[in-house]
């Protein structure tokens, strides 16, 4: 379990994620990003890779897939907001 991000650590993490296309979700302590791929197969393949990483980390995204797009929301439900786990998973998603 991680603690909620706050203070300078939160600001630094959110600034770095915003530069990568992540945004805060209105009304929630969560971040979101839309990923676009060349095809459904590419999107689903990426989701499969993320699913494996998420399972290993025991931290799972809220997401949906429509054809070549994947909409992702990250938050840590156990603490009711953003944690370092969310930041790490967001970076891994971007790196894939």
C-alpha cells in the first residue's frame, strides 16, 4: 500500500505526467489519458502487456477499449487518491 501523493512530490509527479499527456480527472483524485493505436489488434496487444505489468504490481487501471483507442484512468482505490503506484504505472504505460 502507498500513501497518497501530496505537497511537492504530488506537484512534481503531476507536472511530469501532464507533459506526457495525462490530465487530472474532474471531481476525482485520479489521472486519465487516451491512447490511440494503428489498429484494434495493436490496442489490444498493448492492453495485454499492461495487464501483465498491472497484475505483477497488484495495481489495476480503470480502462475501456473502442477499436484503436484505450481510455485509461488511474487512482489508488485503497487510499482514495493518487499514489506513487499510479505514477509508476502511468510511466510504464507510456513507455510501452
